[in-house]
């Protein structure tokens, strides 16, 4: 992860694209990318979504790549270690969503799910 983050940083530094003022723009870019992915699967049931994802695999791969790129760029601009961040979140989720209470359930407490946050 660190190697990929450094590659992204070098790419952006070479183009003078690493400024802190860009964080809000990167977040807006993430929203745009989510919208593009949503257009692949919007308004269809889960079975159709799965089929559409398979049929549009290149577009889905591109979405995931774009999102990872943006996350890793934001993390180096904010001086955050992405590996530590994901490990910390996974540890938090282990506490919030204990297996024996969460298996087969969702995390929306208002809809009957479990979240010990």
C-alpha cells in the first residue's frame, strides 16, 4: 500500500497536483465516481445488479481504481497512513459488529440491525 501511495504521490508531485487546497475537489471527484458506478446498477434488483457488474467489469474495475487512487492521494495529502487507518477501522468494526450478533444482520439500528457504537 505504501509503495502504491508513493507512486501516486510522485505522479501528482510531478504535475503540481499535491496541494492541500485540492482535498475538497478530491472529495467531489469521489462523489462523481460513485455516481458513474451507480449508473451501472441503479434502479434494479440485487440479482440484476450482480449481472450488470459482471457485464460491465471493466467499468467496475475502473471505478475501484479511481476510488483507491483518490483515497491514497487524500491520505498522503493529510499525512495519514492508510494501512494504519484500515487496520484501526477493522478493529473498531470487530467491536461494533460482534459476529454472534451481526451474522446475517445489517448495521442499521433504526431498522433492527446491530451497531454497538
